[in-house]
């Protein structure tokens, strides 16, 4: 029987990180830098034996960056996307169509500019409660959201719920499933102050067909969030069902290790919490591969 170290090495090969922040990026630091640019992220994923990696920005479309970097990095798929924050016009179907034509593989609903994201910061005295909502005052999805979901289906994108509230995420997932969108991720609903869903709420999204994302950045020592610790994370995964979850890093900041090393650390952490290799395989390899349409 393989020892735990060998199992960790085996599981990182073929894993896919669907949440890596890449440079150049106006979100962080002077000059619009992240720790690694798109090509560097691709090279590290390739060296680790990862067939693909998702390239994310809160502020700009990464589809063109991923396309250009793919000419420099062979043997790994760089998945670009769009996040519907104010810098692309918020809930802007025109930007979504443009991203789709550029080859965007992932669409995230608002993150840093979501009203729910900002309301959680208010509680900590760090933000305001203004921001983008996907529901009107009656709790109905806005017309432009329906248009965006139609475009997600047309361009066959993976749908991420972003940093919206649970009622908003629930409405998005229900509407997406009704349209025939099959690849949906509930964006780290338990791993960040920007979400704060309950395990029961995350499980409900999984019941509707969304994969529930857990991110390792929330467990890093510098994290400012009150996220679940390793044991609480493993317990939540067991309650939701590992076959309905994915793990990713959400790395890219200067304080974080290289993303493949972060995913390796996450895998090791979960094995140390008693998760079976088969369960981790679902979350690190099988589910992300399906969601990435590989």
C-alpha cells in the first residue's frame, strides 16, 4: 500500500486548480502586478502535471491573456474568464459576449463589487453596503442576468456564482439549471468572509447540481477571514459530499506559495484530516476536469 507522501504526489498529477489569480492585474499592488503572470502560472501547472489551470482576475477579462500565453506554454490548457465587477460594466451582456468571442471558458458573477461582498466588510468596519445585486427588490433575477445566462449557455462557459448572497446564488443556480447549464461552481461559499454561507446552504446548492468550492487561501496564516479550519473544512466536505465538491487555491497574491504547491498542501491537509484518497481525487481531479470540460 502506498504511503501518504506517495499518495500526495500521485494526486497532484492530473489535478486542476480552477481559481488562480494571474498578472498583469490591476487588483493588487502598484503597476498591476500579481506574484505570477499567466505564462508563469501555466508553466508551473505543466511542471506539476496539471492538465489545465483557470486564470482569474477580479477586474479584467483574462481570456485574451490566456490565449496569448497559450502560444508560449504548450501541454496545459489556460482557461481564461470574465468576472462581472464594475470594471467590465457589472451585469453587462456586451462584455460577456465579447469575452465569449475571445474564448472565455469561465464566467464569475460579481465578486469584489457584489453588494453582499461589501456588506460583509461593513460588519468588520472595512467597507460599505453598496454594490451589484442580481435580484431586484422583489427577489426576482434582473433581466440582464437572464441575458447573461443565455450567453453562458451559448458560449458553453463554466458558471461561478461569485461573492453574491445565498438567495442570489440560489436564484442563479436554479435559473442556470433551468436553461440547461450543467457546469456550475458555488464560489467558496464557506471559505471566505465574502460569502459566509452555512453548510446547509452550501449543501442545498449542491443538491441543485452546483459543485461547492473550497479554497486553501482561507487557511493560510495571513488570512484575514474567520474561515473554517482544516477540521471544520473536512467535516463540511463530508456533510456536503466530496463527490460534489472541488478544491482550489485562490492563490496569486505575493504572500502565497506557487499555486501547484498550494494545491499539494491542500491535498496533504485533507489526507491528514482523514479524508480518503478517493474522496480527494473527486475534489482535486475528477470534478475539476468535468467542470473544465476536459
